[in-house]
C-alpha cells in the first residue's frame, strides 16, 4: 500500500511567549533567519540589516520570557546568532561583523541577561564574513588586510582566515571561549555550514572563480579536513587537528593536491542545507545533490519547480529516507534512493521555514512526537511533515509479535548457522521466556491495547539499539555517546543505586558530566522559578534514590560517591551557582531515613564535603550552603563568617530572613551583632536594620546590660571629644532608636518597670530652671578632678554651696 504524506498541526504558536510578534515577523519578512534551540523549546528569528525593529526575537514555548533586541541606524544587527547546547539553561551567542560576541542566558534571573562580551578580532582591521557553532566550537571566517601575492590569483581573493575557539559551559559567565586557533590562512571567503558531525566550508558569490568549485569538509572528531571538487570527482584528506597545532595555508594546501585546479565551471548553487547524511545542494535547474563526508557527490533527484533566481526562497531537509523541498508555497517529497517524486503539496503561504530536529536526548514530549518527521514553521503555526500508515493495515496478533521479536533476539546471539523460525520457538521447550509471555497475553490484552501500552518502551528500546549501532559504526561519535550516556543515567535511576549500579553511575558522570546532568535534570523535573530557586515535580521515589546512600562522613570506598554527592560534584563543575538552590530543594524532599530529616549527616554537610576541606573550598558557596541549611548552628556559623569579613548588611539580612518560627536564632544573631555595635562604630550605618532585628520581648534594661557587657574598657578618663585618629565612643543618641524599639508604644500609666525606662518618654521641653544661688568660679587647683569636665546639656552650672 502507498504511504500518505501528512501535514499535521503541532501548535498554532499561542503557546509561545510573544506569539503575536512571532507571527508578525514570520508573515512579514521572507529573508528572516530562523533557528531552533537544541531542546526545541526556543525559536530565534534574526532579521537582515535594514529591517524594522525588532531585528532579533527569541520566543519560548511554555513558561519563560521572550527576548527582543533592536539596534538603531548606524549600528547593524548581529551577523548571526546561535543557541548553545548546554542542558542546564538556555544560552544564546550573538556575533557581529566587527567580531563583537555576546553571550546571553536565561534561567538565573528574570528574563534574559547579558552574561559576557568578548571580541573575536581584538586587533581590529578584520571583518567577520561567516560564522558557525559546531559541537562546542565557534568557527568563523574573517577578512584581513594582509593579503599576500600568490600564484593562484589577486591578493584580495585570498585575504581571509578561518579561525576556531572552543566553547565550554561556565557558571556565571554562561560559557567560556578558549584561545583562538587559525585553521586556514590566505583562503577565499567561505560560507560555514555545520551539521551534527562535520563542518562544511562552501564557496560564496564573491569567491574567486578559479577556486569556486572547491569546498572543504572538516571533521573535528577525526582531526581531518577533506578538500573536494565534487564536479571533478576528486577529494583529498589532510590532517587538521587544532589540539595538535595543525594549520594550513590554503594556497600551499592546493599546491600539493594535483588535479583540483583544473579549469571547470564554478558551482552554481541556490541553496545549501546540512543534514545528517551530508550536505544537500539545490542548483538553479532544480537538481538536488548530496555531498557526503568523504567528498563524493551523488544526484538525489530533480524537483518539478526550479527556483526562480536568487530571490526565490527554498529549504531542504530529510527524514526517513525522504527529501523534503520547500520552494515558495510548494512542498515536494522525493525518495532519497531513487529520486522519484512521492508527493507534491501546495501550501497556503510562501513564507515557510524548515526547522532542524532537536539534538539527540534533548527532545521533550513534542520532540518525541515529531521524531521521524520534519517540522515546518510559518505564521500559521508549527507543523509536522511525515508519513502515515494507510487505513485498514492488519496488525499481527500479540502472540505473533512475541515470537517474531524473540526470534530476532535469539538469532542475533546464536552461534549456529541454521535459521531460527518463530514456529520453532513455539514448540521448542528450550525457549521458555517467549512461551510464558505469549501464554500471559493470550485472551487478556488485545493487540491494539498492548501496542498502545508498550509503544513508548518499544520506541525507546528500538532507538537505543539504533544508537548503539551508530556508536559502534563510528557515526556521530560525540552526539551518540552523549545520547547513550543520557539513556544509561535514566536507566540507572530506575534501579537500586548500590554496588555495580552506583559505580556505573559514577563512571558515566566522570566521562560525560554534561550529558549525565541533563538526564538527571529531566528525571528530577528541575525548573527555575525566576527567583533564583528551583522547583521539582518528580515523585518521592526518585528523590529517595537520589538522597539515600549517605556514607555518614566516611571516606567513600574506591572513590565511589553516593548519588547526592555525585550530583553536587557535577553541579560544582558545570553550574556552581545552582548548588545552594539544589541543596535547599533537596532538604525539602527528605523522608524518614533518607536524606534530610533522617539519621546521618545533614544534606548541607554532605554538600560541603564535596567542596573540599576547610580553607580550600569556595567561601561564597560555603556561605550560601550554610545560610540555606535552616540549621541554627550552621546559620550562626555563616553569620560569624560574615561578621569576620565585616559584611554587616548581609549578616543583618540573614537574621531578618528568618521567620517568626525561629525567635531564638534571631535573638542569638541580634546579640552577636549588638556586641559588634558596642565595640565599634562600623555598624552605625545599618542601625535601622539592627532595630528591625531586635527581639520584641527584650526590655530596655536587658538591652543596656548586654551593651555594658561588650563595651570596651576605658583606660583613661572620658573626654567630650575623641582624640584624632581614634574611634568615637557609643553615645546615647545612637542608643535612642534601639531603646525606643524595646520600649512600649505609648507611655505607661502605671509605675515605671525599668530603671532606665523614663528616658524614653522625653516630653520635648526641659523642666523649669530651679532657683540659683550666687555663682562662683571654680578653680582647677581646688578641684583637681574637673580638668576633663565639660557641660553636656542646657543651663548646666555649678553653684557654691559654701
């Protein structure tokens, strides 16, 4: 039966933030560049120079804020923009023609934030003409002014350099860029196209005609570059490994490869499209060809409607051995093997974009639905292009499925040459497992119900088998290992994490920490709440496995860490700023005997042990862990450290952050800071916060006694003014606010309860002056104790009592 191509609506874009603006840009600008994040949740739209604002829009599906940027006249928009494949949080890379590079991130604070800015061409005088992000690397082609004379052509034709810098995930900075390494010198301008496996350097419209038929294919995982002339059927492989310092002069490279400079017509390509199979190219006659990673080119087919000039829009993609070609408002599906036209559809709009599939292992629910198909984006919505089985297809019985699947399984592992058949499995008593399963399924579950129940599991097992085959064959090594690690972590989290399983989990985290953490992120369903905290919707059973297995302060055997310590160690390496929120969230998940609230070390102590010994660990992380622990001893230790560092405001805020349920801990923090207030004047600026921290049940007498305990000893008689260079003493004026805080709101009508309470009720006017006697001057010699005396009040005098 013939398959039917279907176009199914996945979303009308209403689930995206800024949906109205997203539809406006998709409907209004045909030249807009569209990119999709590795997890499929973010869409990036970059408009060409001269377009109305905004020139950049990042929309997110589900919760999250969009990003809109606009640049005034005279300030061009970015040359290109890319999403970085970090699973912890979304990250965006913007590159300008001048070489300016900005890294934007979301998830730590509200909205998108600029994390760092750097220059690709710090010396100036260079211009970036093309850029691509490929497997943790940023590659760009820049034009310099030092073009040298050569036998290939004019100097301006070979004035470009191709450079690379590594991209590594970082905590606060979002990503770190390694040192610059030059891959090619004195080369023509190249366009850069990245697939998951290779980087293609293709000629452009400004490439010198003598070399415009040559393209290069760089495979970083193999450390090789393939120099190919597809129209001549020639290709040569050379070593190009930046880790070993490899670099090539383009003219020298071609001089040593005979046959590549034969006079031929340049490549006339309308559209390039990198895919998992290689590089697709569509020429102006409508012919589609595929350039493979070894440099060979084969014809795929010819579309019925050829592109009309450079202005015509076109997009290419592949799925399930099928080529999808969008030309204007026409969608054509061709068989990749025979080139036969399978189906042709007329779309309702000519502004259609094909989206790259999500990265392996980063699909969400929608990504799993679109696996095996392509996604089309337009102002009308997000669609899936795929094949649908015809109606009336007979589904084999559940018993037949069991024996057919078991037959393939045993045959792959059998050493005998004879072919194993399902009938032999039915009647041979050696194979008891499929017979037992078939007997259970007989008469209990209908085939359709069974397939519905097991569809997800069967799909995962089949995908895992295919992934293992790709890894063994050496295809897409890095992506394959990453996806395999994520599958393994997800499997281990469903088992009892003891013994070999725990050792295996440690091995995966050591080899591929980013992929392993991405799997844990999905298993625990961790999401930032926008306030710097984390929330989780994972069931308690998953948290029980993560928080259990504490070694209670003992040295782990053979260096094997329990799951919680392993996750904390991984977070310290990848996203250290998320460690305190993660520990705080874990403390809320504890149950009896596992993690927080159970016997053994508390979680904050287990996390501190991962940071290292005292004196070597990060002080900022240690403070955050102590303050977020909720343990009185830990919080007091953290406040003591803040006091030693004289971070008064943060120490006061730590006490004020405690709720009414911790009155004793607030009181201890207040007494600690009150002692500092009595010793010196560096806390005077924070007196309002200290008053707020004052316990409500503290009496003025108790306050004064506490102050008296910590006042410094007076070695000399007091003076009205401090000596130059010395610190002023504590005065009653500074104490007034604290005393008012400890007193009642109104003057008491009963007797005075405190010896010092009457000073709080100053009526505002001084008492009447008592009658005075005759005034006589005092001589210092008659009263030797009055040298330091000075009046401190209104109308004070000394009378002669005779």
